[in-house]
């Protein structure tokens, strides 16, 4: 059995966490490949090393001296080494990184050194091989991840090592320069490694015990989700974003490898399993989770006999495409349709979008309404349980909340409701408590 384990920045922020991490890894011989992030925050006001490195890069560009500030970066690493009591001289590496930054090595290079240096230390501490991501993760000329080349070269390299640490977050371009994934991208590296070695499990260790059924800032002590499918997680993307990088799902999903979100500070917790399919569901709760977000707008279009007009929706969508607006939802009636878009993206384009739609479709009316929150109630159990929608809407009605939009995916996996932004938190809470009885 092969497990690939990824540890986030908060799990590797200081020596104490390094010890916890080592204990977790060494407790299970199946944990062969470790993907490490850069040191994260040790306390709320602390600065992540990645952010410090971005700052160094900016300082060099502004022709400011980084001498003093870079000392703080160095100290993050030398403190960890000293506290762990390992015999490892990292000063040459630290000097090299500083010089490279002073000689215009690029923004991504600077940022990537956070994971590079941390992984060197972790490999040393564990007695594992160190494999530089630069030699196993590749991007194409256009900046896209090169899955084929990576898969092949990574497989060849990993075969040579029984146990290894690989830095997360970056890889190399065809010309050898360093490129990073977007922020939080070590999750993506972990997923790529898991897929390359055909792992049985990808454990993603962070500082929470998996996904909760609702946002804990809204619902006090929500129940944890034991098992969730990839599709449900996508539907609940409003919720997962801060725990797992969105792009981390695809490599393992294609390879059929489950992800287990675990808590480094509470290794005894099972965390959440993300799986391809699950026939079983929690009969007690029916729903897997409820999540949402504020900041949406509706574009409402009305026209008599809209349903009989060939190409009507296409013309509307063409306008949105011309204005580079992505569509979140598309609820429609016989002679009405609404398009739900992000208010941020629409800002400043309202008049143009309205006049283009008016010109292209000659509607009876077209209006924009903003201030909408979208809530997704998701659960693979919903298709089998009757009366779920009734329960959702009754709970909202009982809380005195006006529902402004309803959309149900044909998969019966989710029900989407639009409410006023002012009602957002109460709506989440009402739905959660309808399905989870205290
Ligand atoms: N260190 C990087 C960041 O802060 C990548 C990661 O932690 O996954 O975004």
C-alpha cells in the first residue's frame, strides 16, 4: 500500500510541528512520499514564509535592500533546525537563494524557495530522500501543467526512492525556469504525486479535521463530514475552497484515488474522505452539507413567447461571453430567464450588458438585481429521500426568509437557493438545523 501525504504550512510552521509531522509519517510505513509546504503562520499575526519571499522579490524590484528583512526569512529556517537539534548546515542554500533573488531570478522562483528549503529540512529530519520538484513537475510553454511529461519523469524518479520528500507548489518550465501553481498549490503537487505513483490514498494534512457540514463561523460546532464524493465537493465548492485547492481534485479523481483530509494537531480524528462514488449516505442527515456565498447578481430577461424563439438563450449567452462574464446559474421559466453572475465581475459593465442584451434579443424587459446570496444544499442522499425540498423551503419560510431563486440540478444532488444577502447567515443556519437535530 502506498500513501502520499501532504502537509500544509501550518503543519510545518515550527520545530514542534515538525516533530508532530515526523511522528505521523513514521507511524505508518505506507506513508512513502511526503509533499511539504513552506512554513506557515505560527500565531495569527505571523507572516507566512511565502509572503515574506514575495515581499523580498518586490523589495529587490523597488531597489530596496533586503539585507535586514531576509534575515527574518533565514531565522525561520535556522530556528527550526536548531530546535530540532539536527546536524544540517543550510547557510549555503540560504545565501544562494538570496543572491539569486538579487539577480533577477523571478517572482515564482522567489516564492518557491519557501517549500524547497522546508523540504530539505524535513527530508533530513526524517532520513528520507529529497526530490526537487523542479526535476519531476513540468509546465508547457504556455504555462499549463504538462501532465504527460510529469507523469513519465516523476514515475521514473520516484521508483528509485522508497521514501522521499518533494517540495510542493512549483515545477519547471521548458527553459528550466521555476513556475509555481496558484496560491495553496502544494495541494496540487500532492495530488500529482499521488496520481504518478498510483497511490492507494492521498492524505492531505492541515489544521482542521476535514470538512464541516456548514461554515463554523455561522453554525456553532457543526458536524463533520465523514465521506463526500468529488461531485458533491464540487457542488459545495463555496465551502471547500479554503481547505483544499480546487485543482487538487482532478489528478487523483482521474486516477480514482481517494483524498483524506486530516488534522495534524488531532491525528486521532478520522477527517473527511473524498471518494469517487459512495452508495451509502448518512441516513440521519440526508444532506452532506450546506454552503453559500454572498455577492451575486441576477440579470432577468422577460419576453413573451421566449420559449418559441430559436436561439434566444444563445444570443444572451453570447453577450455574456463578449463581456467575459462566467455564469453561475441559469434558472428559467417559460417566458423568463435569469442569469446569475458574480457582482464583482459585472461591476462597471452593467449598462453595456443591458444594452447589448436589449439589442440582441429585443426583450420585453431586462433588468439587473444585485445583493443576492446563493446557497447550495448538497447531498447524494437527497435523490432517495422524499420531501427534502419541502424541508428546505419550510425551514426558510419558518425563519421568515424570502426565497428569490430556486434551481435544482438534474442529478438531484443539490438544491440551489438564492436569498437576500441580509438573510444569508440565517438561511444557512435554518437549513442546517432542519437536517441536523441537536
Ligand atoms: N506556500 C504556498 C502558499 O502559501 C503554497 C502552499 O502552501 O500550498 O500559497
